[in-house]
C-alpha cells in the first residue's frame, strides 16, 4: 500500500452568519481554496485525479454535485472531475479519508479533498425542512421510527445528554468557551493563522473592496460575565449560544498525493496520513462518537494519547471536546490550542478540512510530530485521523 501525503492545506477565514462571506456562492468559495492549492503547489491543472468536497446541506446553491461545480469553477482543467460527500459535520474529514484511501490504493495519485458550507445562504437543516414543506418526506423511514419511536434526532439534545453523562456543568462550559475565544484571539493577533488562510477580496455594501482574512466570529473582548449572562438553549439545560458552535460560511481544502504523485509532479510533502477511522455510535446522544473513533484510530496507529502532540476535536458544542477529554484522559493544554468552533465558527461541510489545515500548520509552527483530529456527526457517526508531520512547511 502507498502512503498518503499531505502536500498543502488552506482555508478561508470564516465569515459569520450573514457576514462578510455571505454574498459569495458556495461553489465560488470552494474554488478559491482549490485555486490556492494549485498556485501554492504548482500542480499541473490536469494532474488532479478528483476533487472530493464535503458539503452537508445539498440543496439550492449547494445542490447538484457541488464538488463538480467547484472543479469546473477553479483553475483545474475540465478533465478533472468532482464529487460531493455528506458525512454531516465530518464531511470534509471524510473527503480527506476518501482521498487518502484513493491514493493509498494506488488507483489515483493526486486528490484535492475539501469542503464548503455557505450557511448564510443554505441554512442548516434547510434540506430537511424543504422535504417536510413540499411533501418529499423526512430522512426517518419506518424502520428507524420503529427503533426510535417519536424521537427527533437533535444535536442540541445530544449536547445536553453528553454534558449530563460526563458531568459537565455550566461553569465548565462557560470557561471553556472563553478559552476558545481567548486562544483564537491570541492566534489571530500573533499571526498564527496567516499562512493557512487564503485572503479573499470581498465587496462591501458601499461598493468598495476589502480583504477578508480574519475569522469574523471571534469575540476578542469575550468575558466570563458575558458568557454567564446568556440564556440556556434548552429549559433545564446547560448549553448557551456561547457554548455552541457558530453558524458560519467558509471553505478549506487539502492536496493529497502518494509517492507516485509526489515524484511525478515534484511535490514537497508536509505530513503523512498515519491512521484513520470512522465509527457509528448512539444517534440520540449523537455527539459521543469522537470517543470510540479516537480509541479506534489510536489502536490502529499503535499509539497512545500521550504520544499525540496536538488534538483538534470539533467544538460542535463545548460539551463534545470536554466529554472527549475526560473519556480519553487527554491533556486539555493540547486541545484546540488556537480556539475552536465556539469562537472560529463551524461551516459544516468545510470543518474537517479547516481543522486539518489548522492542525498541520500548528504542528509545523511548534515542531510537533503527531496530530489527532476527531469530529462528531449527525447520526452518531464520527471520523478520526492521525497525521505525522514530516516537513517544516517552509
Ligand atoms: C446556538 C445558536 C442557535 C445561536 O444562534 P443565534 O441566536 O443566531 O446566535 P447569536 O450569535 O445571535 O447569539 C445569541 C446571543 O448570544 C450572544 N452571544 C453569543 N456568544 C456570546 C459570547 N461568547 N459572549 C457573549 N455573548 C454571546 C449574542 O451576542 C446574542 O446576543 P443578542 O441576542 O443580545 O444579540 C446557533 O449558533 C446554532 O445553531 N449553533 C449550533 C449549530 C449546529 O448545530 N451545528 C452543528 C453542530 S452538531
């Protein structure tokens, strides 16, 4: 089996709901990060074997195989195809997994895997609501209804159930949300994200052009008092808007190649995809999957959690990484060191590739060796991946 190498990884700075990226079409947003990969790596525009893009709400502007729309809208030649993946919030981590497996198998040599979500335009759950409103049914068939009678699978309920199960209270959540904003602020102010972010020219309301290169959702003035004052989302619950991931727009992509692709195109490798895993877990608690996914990926890698230098565990809600850290026995000082989705946003389909981009660049900045990434997903599935840094990124 061949190795799967990461050659480059880039992301847009996220835009907040109805914010600076909200007028950009998701396909164009995806093309921005693909073009950047082409420019940075110098890969020939006909040399990519596939563009695999994660996108969750595949309706409206994100319908009709967004991945192909991205490949056609980018600098890549028309001979480069494109496809779209829905693994819910882990869609683009799954896209990276598919890309890695393709090059590991040797059936393809160079893949661009990434993801996009324009949540301002295509609202979360809009595909399900459209089905209900227009007589197209719901995703829950008779067999699932028989197994989970009357239960609406909800990430908000899952976040609360997880907090309860792992004994995570409001004060722990508020202080973790504050840490997320503080770390994101620190990373932004010290330029840690500069290399991974593709600046985008955006048109402002007055017609002038501005550069979007800073994650828009970060509250640089976040305070514990502000977080403590927020209402809980569920009666008797502990989660607030502050301890939930933000609705955002964004895109990210990674160029993956095997030895053959690297040699043929003169590419420089930055990391190798060491181990990967995907699991299913209880769809009602829904967000617990990163725990078994991490256990599985560590076991496959023959590594212990102490061997890992940095982890990115998506802050879909604050209770997810906190429960994960308790169950895994992980060191909180290595977790989401530049902040997470509570501060930086969670553009669903883009998040896996976004976190991978940050993980790679931060491993390089710190000179770390192993990075682990895990994401919870609707339906109770979860992806996890371990990468091993090989280069310096210079
Ligand atoms: C939680 C959620 C519903 C909140 O949406 P929203 O109400 O539009 O969010 P806002 O950003 O307007 O925040 C609500 C309020 O909290 C305040 N707030 C949010 N974060 C804050 C913080 N860190 N500190 C202080 N105040 C904060 C906002 O200022 C706002 O106050 P206002 O009502 O006085 O204007 C939305 O972010 C959400 O759905 N998140 C989860 C997305 C999701 O499910 N993703 C998939 C994961 S599985």
